[in-house]
C-alpha cells in the first residue's frame, strides 16, 4: 500500500532550537511529496514540495526538506524555531496524481 | 489575486438533513479538489473536479457528491447527514490539477457540525 507516515504527533522545541518533523513514505513508484502547515482555524498552506528536480527543497519561512530515497524519508527542518512556527504540519504524497494522501499531522509547540 | 473562498464558514445541521458547501477557486484555476478533516480520520481526499468533470474520487460513500460549474466554482453536497460527517471541509484549487502535480491553494474551510 502506498502511504505516508508522520512520526510524532506532538513535537516541542525551544525558541531558537532546531525543528525536525519526520515523514516517511511507502511506495513502489516515485513519490511526489509535500509539506503543508495549518495555523489554528485556517486552511492549509504549502511550505514546500518535492517533484524530483532536487533532493533538497527549500520552502517558505526558512523551512527545508530533504528527499532520501534510501530511507524513504522527507523530513522537514528549520535551523531556528520561532514562536510563529507553532502550528500543525502535514506531510502529503501523491504518486500518480490521482489522489493526495496526508499524514496524520504533527503539532509543533515552540517554548519561549 | 484573490485566494480560494469557501462558503459558508460555519454550518450546523441535524442528522438526516443535507448540506451544500461552495468553493470558489483562484481565478484561472480549473481544478478544485475537496478534503475532509476530522480529529479521528485526519485529512482525507474526497474528490477532484477539472473543467466540470469529476476526475478522481476518494473512498467516501455515495452520500458525498459534488459538481463544478463552467466558471470553475464547485459545490459539494452531503445527503442524509450523519454525526460522523461533522468535520472541517477544505477545498483547494490548482491550475492543472492533481494529475499535473501542481501546487494546490487551500481555502479556509467550512466547519460542519451535525447534531
């Protein structure tokens, strides 16, 4: 089965610390991967996407993610957390373009 | 450039009723897709419309249906509402559609509560 898994439903980091949100996929065909952020009572906003052009993808707000085929991972990172980064983060994948599959989400808390 | 708009933003219905939600995509976008978000099931794909045709459909019962108009606006209808249909319903628009792996722009969602 093709799917995406987010490890850790809740992550807490101190302001200024590294943010690492984990996403793994399972697929028999090349995936196309996305990270979205959802602020309270708002819709989803695309942070970044991987579509096979480059394995290291830079997104908005200082986030980046690296596609690692050998580890079937697409982890989201940010060198220094800011209070405004507190939100729900979703990893998503499409394989054929027919459907989007979302991970269960990771709630990021930033501690001042 | 205006974003994706969804109406209404909040809705309360009772079991057995039906509901229609509306989504207006970004101008020029021809693809609209719908998603259901609940605490228990997370985000799930409902269906996608492109140029008035349903192209893809998720694993939802036939009570969930939709349509798209010639101006790309889309409506989603849920008949015979059940308590489990309480959710945030999100729509997203893109210029090419899921098949083109194009970036999606999401609306703020319609929060439906079924009593």
